[in-house]
């Protein structure tokens, strides 16, 4: 019954590797960019804060598939550079998820009690030091649960990359199914794989939050 899976296991595992790699790059890139955008909005940096808000609202209004097509076709044509499907997908996922992570980070920043800032200033710390040493670490801890929810979403979103030619797990499974046509077994195993990986990622998030949670 599962002969088709066993026969194509190396092919499917390579697709899984590509899925995980896309997710890791998207998570890292999106987290860094999202944090920068959140800080610009939270600190109300002139001009840059407004541009950050515009970026967040614009990207959140664009479907992910359109974002990938922009990164694969439009941006290389506009700026005259060559790219690959994998590089375009990595960029698209990072830019897309950053707009959502930025709001999670900003919510975490706004949740930090003002009294902590005042206490930090009272000890002689400068405003920048208070933000870097007190406010930001606590905001990140508070944001862990929603951040990992977004990471799980991104992991599932990687299946869209097959549209621009990235052979990730879903794309690999569709190729196998087109040849052997056993959709119940093939797609069932793919769905189970996503479920297991997403569950593991969610578990890591819960474990991390339990270790770093702020006791109020």
C-alpha cells in the first residue's frame, strides 16, 4: 500500500529538506526585518516610522502568491538582476512574514509596563539603554507565542513556492502523484508530515515560552 512512498522516499525527503530550508530562511529574515519595522513604529522614528507602517499595511494586503510572483518576475525586471526560484521564494517569504511579525513585536513592546522604563531611568540608564536592556528583552519574551504561531503559518505557506518552480515537499508530492496517481496515500503522507513538523515547531515555542515567560 505504501510502496509508492517507499519507492520515492529520497525524492520526497529532498522536497522536505527544501521546505525546511525555505522556512528557516523565511523565519530568520522575517524576524529580523519584522523586529526592525516594529522598533521604527514603536519609537516613532520620523519618516522611517511612517514608511514602516506603510510597508506593513501594504504587504499585509497582498496575497502571498502575488508576493512570490513579484519577487520572481517583477523585481528582477525592475532592477535588472538575475535570480533563482529558491532565492525569490526565500525573499518573498521573508518580506511577507515580516509584516505580520512586526505587529506581534509591536504588541509585545506596548505590553511592557511603563514603570519598568521609569525604574530603568531612575537607576541612571540612558533611554536607549533602557530600551535595549529592559524593554526589548521583555517584549520579545511576551511575543513568543504569537511569533511561533506565525512561524507555523510560514512553514505551511512554503507549499506555495512550487508555483514558481521550487520543488519543495508539496511540489515533489504532486510530481510523484502525476506519475503514479495514488493521491490518497501520497497526499495523506504529505499532510501527516506537515502536521508532525508543525506540531514540533509549536512544541518548541511552548517550551521556550515556559522557560522564558515573564511572571506577572
